[in-house]
C-alpha cells in the first residue's frame, strides 16, 4: 500500500466520512462510562456491537482479515489489536485503549482513546497524557503542502523528549470506503520529508507510545501486539481530512 496512489476525496465524500467519524466518536463516548473495574472486555465489545447496529452501522473489525470481534481492546502492555474476551476482567489501575470503526453508509470512522480503569498510577497517567498530546501535535502539522514526515517528527520529538518511545510496526493509514489504504502514516520521521499533503486526503493518525522499548511482538493468536519488555503502551487515534487551509478532525465530536 505504501506506493499506491493516494485518493483525494470530494467534499461529498468527506461529508460521508464526517458522518461516520461523528458516529465513531459518539460510540467511544457511549462506552467510556462502562470502563470500570470488574467489567470484561467482552462486555464492552457486546455493548459496542449492539449500539453500532442500533445506529444503522456495521463494525468494520468483525471478520476483517479474520479478526473475531467488533472492537479492539488493548490493555496495559498491549500495543494494539487486543481481542475482547469474557475472561478478561478489567481491574483498578489498568489502562485500556478502545479502538472502534463503525462503517456508516459505506464509509469508515476510525478512532481510539485510552481510558483509565479506576485510579491510574503516576507513570500510566503521564504516558497517556503524553500520547494524547502527541496525537494533537501531529494533527497541528496537517495542512496542504506539509509533509507526512512532519506528522511523524512531531510525535517522535515529543514522545522521546518525555522519555517514551514510538512504536514502528503499526502506522496510520488512508481510510474511506476502504479500511486501510494509502498513505501509510508513520508515527516517527523527519521534518520536511515524505509525501506532500493535499486537500482531500483523509487518513488516520494513531500514535502508539511506549513506556520502555518501542519494540512489539504479536502473540500466538495472530493479532494481539504487546511490548517486548511488557511495559505499558498507550494510543489515541483520529481520522482527519486535509482541508483548503488546514485540517478537520472527523472523529472529534462537534456537538
Ligand atoms: N482500528 C484499527 C486501526 O486503527 C484496526 C483494527 S483491524 C482489526 O487501524 F482487525 F484488528 F480490527
Ligand atoms: Co486506524
Ligand atoms: Co482504529
């Protein structure tokens, strides 16, 4: 996908992405109060699936390359693609990234946030705060004429200045009627390098920031990615559109 042409969306298509993005943001708002000690990740999955259906949408992850559930739930050392399970009970002090992607009218809204379960440790709190800041610093770079490398550089600079590391094995991606398409959006990089951004590009930025090593490994289930040193990992994701003079965050609620 790296060398494929990047599709530019029309304003009519961006409008559809906005509707899907707003639904995705609403879904996370709906799930947030359920994140408490004692709840299972399967319960979050089932609530998300039901809500998604009730809102006339479909869960993109379900059956995607064989992924077995409707959302990803990535707890503590899980970097991404955690699989909800009735055996996984959340406990006080956990951090959990919930990644949702409803498909509405054919278009994907892809967003994730990391939530605290009960009371976080100081280090967990710091990691999650810095990760969200990384996403927003990256978004602040987006405008026509800026480059993909500016996005990665903004994230890497902030994460590393705070003593954290940036996951390299998973990247942001173009998204529209297709879940994952060009461009690939690395969360590390060099200022001024990479493809130029143009109006109508729509892609995700989804930095995964680690407390220790940036290296990840995928478990036997073929999905769950964890940190090699089993230290914490956090992630935030938005779907954004490049506009005439800047950026629109499609998965940020307007309401
Ligand atoms: N939503 C994830 C992303 O941001 C992708 C999940 S794919 C799945 O790209 F198959 F694991 F669900
Ligand atoms: Co994504
Ligand atoms: Co996602």
